[in-house]
C-alpha cells in the first residue's frame, strides 16, 4: 500500500478525521501495512498487547472464548474501523481473538510509538475518548438488551444493530454487507443456533425480513422495529 493510500484510509477513521495532513503524517510515519489471508489470526486472546490495527480492506471477527472454549462474538469489523478500541490505553494482553473472515489489508500502529505521539498531541486523547465513549454506550445497550428483553426481542435488536454497523441502504431496505451464519448470529447474543434458525424462518414467513440471491439479509427497519411492540 502506498503512503497516500494509508493517509486516505486513516483520514477516514473517526479518531483521525479532524487532523490536519501535518498531524496525520506523524502517525503515518510509524505505521506499516500487512496482508492477512482468510482464517488467519491477527492476534489471539491473551497474547501481549503491543499494536493497534486499522482495516483498509477485508473483514475481521472479534470474539472471546471462556475456559470451556465457548465462543462469544463481540463484533464484525469492516474497512475503516480500528481494533482493539481500548488498545492505546490498555497494557497487558489482548482481551479477545481477532480472526480474518475475508482477506484483509491492515494498517498496523505500534502502541508504544503512538503513545509518544499522544503525549505530544493531547488533543488526540480527547478524540479517542469520544470513540471509546461510543463503544461503551453500545456495550451498555447490549447488556440492557440481555437483561430487559426476551430472546426473540434480542434477535430483533441484533438485526437492527447490524443494519447500522454492517448494513448499506438500498432503496427502502438495508442490506447486510456480510453473510452471517446462524451460528455467528447466535454467538453474538449467547443463544443457540436452533433458536436463531426458528426466529429467522418465522420472520421470513411474516415477510418481515428477506434474503437476496446471495443469502444476504434485506431488512426494512421500520417493519422490523414493530416486532418489538
């Protein structure tokens, strides 16, 4: 990847979008790129945390595993997103696994060098705090969904959330930009694949959601939202 490509990608990241070219150049100077093939791991849960990654292209799954090996999907990330979000202020170990779902080109930034830039430019810290604040709100919302809503409502809320984070609007529909298996959807909210399958089939029969020829979900938010009332 050329330096100009790195600059254009990092300039689109919420954390950096207000930086001047001169300010962004300091970050570009410490960054490098790497290609990851499908099914490769960028890092694994428990490995030493020493780098933060920005996705130039491709798709990455972030998930945790417990002592029994059970998988809990945290998120699917696409071009323009960074991970781990707490990386710049956390020392020790990566809190989750990062697995490549589609061949990806990542921009890699060493944490130690970036922290030196933060010390020199504290205004970056404020912008990073804003990004982290948005992630905290998202996690709070997910926790409330699990506490206050039944499984059917949690599945509805998951699909609505994916429209915002991994969807593109096509007419009156939102098309999820990635193909999710029922197992992956189940692991996002801690339910079973069978429960997801039954719910998806039920929503399809009610014409609440549709599938295109590639198997991607087509969702009209207003119609899906009514299932919560």
